[in-house]
C-alpha cells in the first residue's frame, strides 16, 4: 500500500462518524488514466456516488437469509449502510453491510468468481465473510458486501447480498434524491485545481482518488487530501478535543474549523459544514495538508489555507 493510501485509510477510520439512516451500458476499458471493468451495467464512480446503499438492503433479501426484526438501518456516510436481524430460528444476530465505490486494498489482479461481469473475491473469517466486487482498477475500487453471523453461515449471507446488490445496480439502481448544492454527486478530485494544489505542494501534484469521496494530491514528501462526508456532525463537536480555531475561507464559508491532527501533529485540517441535514446531521467538506517528515519552520495550516479556500470557492459556485 502506498504512503498516501495508508494515511487516507487512517484518516477515514478516525474521521468518519456512524449515523442513523433517515438501460444497460457497456463501459469503456479506459477512462482517462483509470481502468473501468466492463460489465453489464454502469458501475462508474459517477454512478455509484448517486446510489442510496440503504435501499439495497431490501426486506426480500433479509427474508431469504433470516427473520426481519425492527427493520432499522444504520448509515455510515453516503456510500455505506448496514442492517441487523435474527436468523431463521430467531436466535442468532446477523449483520449485513454494503459499501459502494470503496477503495479495495490488496485484492488479487486475477481470479475470483464472476457475478454480473464483475470479479468477486471472497474472504471468510470464523464469524464473518467479505465479498469484494471489483468495478475499476488502478486504483482498485468496488462494491463490498459483508456479513457477520456467529454460529451461522456468513459466506452464504454475504454471497446472497453481493448477488442482489450487483443485480439491482445493473437493472434498477436506487438513487438519492439529490438537492441542489449537495455533495452527494461531487468528485473531490475535480474540486481542487492543479494550480492551487501545486502552490501548496511546491510541485506538480499526482492526483489519486481513494474510493469515491476522497482524493489525494501528492507531492514529493507532502500531500493535500479533499474528503466529503455525509450524515456526520459539526466538526466543532467531533473535533472538540483538538480545540479547533475558526477561520474564514470565502464570503460564503466563514468560521470553518481548523485543527491539528492528534495522531500526526504535523498534519493540519480545515473542515466545515457544507449543508445541514435532518436530525442534527451534516454534510461536511474536509481538506488537509501534511508533510512527512515534518519540515522545520513550516506551518502546515498556512500551507493548507489557500487550498481549502480554493475548494470552498469551487463547491459553492457550482
């Protein structure tokens, strides 16, 4: 795994917050510098950003595996959802989780089973099972189905889930009702221009998506990351331990939270609420800068500020 991929993975684990869940097209093999897997349906990053993952966890799917209980679903960001229910005997708990467009780390380049034209790789554990369906290569991204079922057959459950998800995405994908100004369908790699990234990094940036809602702009020994999250909280609440300061980015984005990373103190982040959602949830933009190793005398927050201003200007102008 590259240096940037490791750091983004750590940032996502630390930064994302779980919250409550309130035809046919052949793909080209090449999309700019990315390879898209040829499938029976459209599984492009642009398409996957628009899909509501909670609508993929259907009652019929649950009934084919176990017994529906409360029917509640838990959403983590815009592209992940899970549900919990009982087995057929109404005893053991079963959890199903689906992730759309996530980065796939370490998946084989060949092999796997074929479902709907996609290569699917299964990874079992004692109580769980993961199915990774590859939708694009270089970088590797896809659809992930997970099942946890202690004492049961989690791979049977995850297998049914991935088959159901791929079929639904290819034939009748459930899409978000996207309001004007939402981050749902935005590509973070398109919202920081090369000039602003180069000014922060001091060199021509190498641009790489991580999943479908994070982009890294990498220099020689430094990087800027742009990340979009949904169904999260105000950063002044989630990052209170870091004692964020308020900074103004544009005439429309004032009082953004600027803070140093507790894990990596030479990393500075600026995060702001782009749009308020129901139930005190928010849709946030996060831009960060880090150099490794740290450079004596460099202020990472000063390096970051113009890049964050550029992103704020772009997302509020289109």
